[in-house]
């Protein structure tokens, strides 16, 4: 299986899975993995690592932007099979364990199924394991301050709203931001493309999601690596503030 792996900066790779992206930060033979796609993306995930010459056991950590099923799909597999630490913001740790689930419900999707793009997206999400129960058995909290001592030296940036513990990652060394679902550039259920929030049905706290755009706007970066959609080149500040204006 061939993975869509795109090098976007030195040691920085954006991978497009089934409607969801993950990021691989490489340093020699080791790597940091940010998010893991749907459960059904596991073969693609492993293929993306192989494309870069990274053994699954050489992944030093899995960092979760948040614990929705389309982002943590193979996190527990890597933890249990290879001992890979899985880290998330402290507020997201119980979400990753599935002590609770802050995710759009099937009923909510059905109420919007008439909207353009929703039905095809929902069917593909189901086929990819979007409703699978894939808790991480022993997730750990991110340290309170970065940069993390991992390949790529990512700096955690709390951006709550999409979920209570959503966290973006700033990569100062390459001038990039891994934004997860705090700021995306496309989604099958969205009518327009370009930097924006996801449609409101996906956010746990919409007001907080809008406020978190101000946090992203303060980061010094000109490359946006979103959880959904293509990479966006240009000042992240402008992308975030433009998304805020569109949301209001």
C-alpha cells in the first residue's frame, strides 16, 4: 500500500490518510508521530513510516492533537506492540482512555445528512472505523512546557474548543504549526476550502474553538499543517485571523 507522504520542510512530512492527516518528524532513524489517522488507516500509517525508512519501533512518541477516533486510530497499537509512549494534553488524557467521548454523534450526523458532502463523508468514516472503540490504555500527559526532547522539537500549544484538551504543536525550527482540528484547510463536509474551523457540529465548545484561533495567530510560522486538508503556506497569523473572521 502506497502512502501519500509529502515532505513540507526539513525532517517534516505531512501524510494524507482517509480524510485525516498525520505528521512525521524525522531525525536520523528516529521519528515523532503526531496523530495516527483512523483505525482503518493502519496499513497506510505503517507504509508512511516505511517510506521514510522509519521502523515502527523507532517512533519515539505519538503526540495526539486530540483523541477523536480519526486521530488516535493506531495509537494503542503502537503503544502495545512497540512500547511507544502516547502523549496528550492533560485534559485530553482521560478522553484518550475513553473515560468519556467528546465526538460528534451518529444522531447529530444524521440530522445533517442532507447537507452536501455529509453522507459520502459519513459512509467513508464508518468504513474506516470511525465508530470503533480504540482507547489508549496508558496515555501520558504532555510536559507543561516545550520544546519536547523529541525529533522535531515540537512545542505543545493548548488550543481547546474542538475538544477540551485539544493541543497544536509549534515547530519553530522549520516555522510550522501542526494545527490538528483547531484550524483546517478543507473537509468533505465543508462547502469552502482554505484556512477555517471545521463545521460547528464537530466542535465540543465552539466559542473556545474561536478563541483558540487567537492563540494560533501569535505563533511565528508560515507553514500550516492541518488535521484535514492540504498544507497551507503563508503567515499562520493571517490564516488564523481569517478563519476567526469567517467563523463570526
